[in-house]
C-alpha cells in the first residue's frame, strides 16, 4: 500500500505519530541554532551579550524568511507541475525562485547593513548592549543571503519528496554550529562575535550540501541559467504563495520589537536577557505543537478531500487530547521547576529571579497554544487560507501587541508576562468561535467511525 492510500485507511493514532515525529525532529534542529548560541553566550559572555543576542534574533530570523517564503511559493508550483508531468514548468519555477532569492536577499541585506544602528535601536538595543548587538548583527548579516538561498533550496527539495536529504543537511549544519560555538566562544574567547561566526559558517556548509546534491544530478529538477530569467506571471505567483509565511514572521518580529521596548523601559538589559531565555524555552516547548500540526495537515487534508469526515473528526480529537496531555505535563514541570530550565542558559541570580516569575506566568496557557495551532492548521489543510492566516496572526496582532502597550503601564514587568496568557485565552476563544461551524459539520457526518 502506498503512502498516499495509508492516509485514508491507517488507524489515525498510529498515522498521526508516524507523520508527526519526523516533523518534530526537523523543527528541533532549527531551534537548536538559537538555543545553543544562547547557552554558550549566557555562560561565557555575560548578561549584556545575551541581551544583545535577544535584540538581534528577531531581525536575523525575519530576513532569511524571505528565502523560505520564495522557496515555499516555488515549491508549491514545482510540486503541482511535477504531479501534472510538466517538468519544463517546474524547471522554470525553480530557476525563477533561485534568481529571485539571490536578488531580494542581497538587497535586503545591504539595506539592513546600512541602517544597522536604527534597526537595532527599534528592536530595543540601548547603551551598553548596542555594541554586543552590533557585533553579532554585522557578522550574521553576511550569512543572510546564504541562509535565505539554503532555505529556498530545502523547500524545493521537499517539493520533490527529498525530505530526508533536507533533514540530513540541517542536522549536519546544527552539529557543526555547536562544535564551532564551543571552539570560538569557550576556547578562543571570541564572545558574541564567535557565536555569529559559528552560525554563518554552519549555514554556508548547509547551503554547500544542498548545492552539491543538486550538482550531482540526483534531483528531478536541474539548475540552468536560462530558467533563472524572470517571467512576470511566475514571479507574481511565487511571491503570492509565499507571502503568508513572510507575514507571519514579520508579525512575530513586530511583536518582539514592541516587547523589547517595554522590557527596556520597565526592566532594562536584564529583562531583555530574561525574555531571550524564555523565548528559547518557549521555542523548544513549541516543537511538539508545530510537529504535531505538520503531521496533522496531510491527514486532515486527504481525508477531508475524500469526504472521510469521521476520520477528520477522529484525528482532531486525538491530536487535541494527546497534545493537551503533553502540554499540561510540560506546564506543571515548568511551574514546579522553572529554575532548572533557566539555569541551562545562565547562573545569574537576578535573571533567575525575574525569569522564574516570567516562566511560571507564560507557561500556564501552553495547552491553549496547542489548540489554537492545531485548529489554525485544520483551516489551512481544508483550504480556508484566509481563516488560517487570520488565526495564525490573531494572537500577536489583535491581542498580544495591544496588551503590551497597556498592561506594563499598570503592572510593570509582571504586566508584560501577564500579556502572554491573556492573549492565549482570547486567541483560543476566537479560534473556537470560528471552528464551531466546522465541528458541527464534522459531528453530523454519517461516515463509518475511524479506527483510532
């Protein structure tokens, strides 16, 4: 039985696990980059350097997303054309995507370099953390075109079904990054600049792996200079398909900019460093939710399209139950032992004291975060793109950013931490309200119940 047919007949419990675990593994690799940098900087470069890293990361994560967005747009076109046996059209989409990634990433990098001071100031760099932020930022910018094109290549490889090659390249790059962090930060005492150098070198190696894989002729799509000449209709389609990815990361970067301004005002450099740590912990804790959602998408999409609505309902119930159990356990563990998680990154007592309160507050609504993510994924899988996009950005745009502008004026830094669970409650309420009609339709389905 082929993999496609299994989506419609395999017991949904086993199927969800089989689809989710590889996705979790791949996401964990991505999270390791920033987490490992923060651990080494926190223990060997100090709190100010860690605050500088916290300021830079939203920008450093947004710029490569341009390449990822172009890759997602190109990958969608490539997949559809390969399915229709239109290899020439797929080739054109790949070539246009390559040249588009290079040009846009280089231009945005140049602009970001020229306005470096202004950008970092907007994201919260002040006084003694500006030199640390600038040291990391200027080096990491060199690698932005590299990582942007690497992300583009990874998405195109996935479009051909080469997900294992993508994962291997990511793991290789992550391991090299960890080794170089140890060498440059610990042994050579290069501080935050060493972390930036390690990141760029590991990204270059990741891109080289993808380029060599394409160069060896192991892919269906072959690179040709002729296919890099832009076709306006193709460029428009690539950008349109990738825009939601770019918008999501842009909204997240905007949220962090507002957050850092509040942290700088009410807690100074220490508070910015604390959030840098909490953000890494949250990112790691978010891996099961994102991985489960990625595994959940093809199951829901296939069975919804095949009118097997009882299977759709079963996988939604199972995913929410399993995810809530996982996140209730995580929330309890972080509430009881917050210091253990924070000490992985630093032993600074002030950071530990502030971070303990923040982590306890933020982790309360982790199960709600899972529900919102899964149900937004449902709308994406079933073709309700606007609803999916709205739910993806609603937490930050409708609730978190406005709350960050209000709560700190009343409750200071504790008000900043309180914004997160309140935003989760409100965003989940909106999600459930939109999902109510869909759930009614699934419940009324008269299909044979699926095996769980």
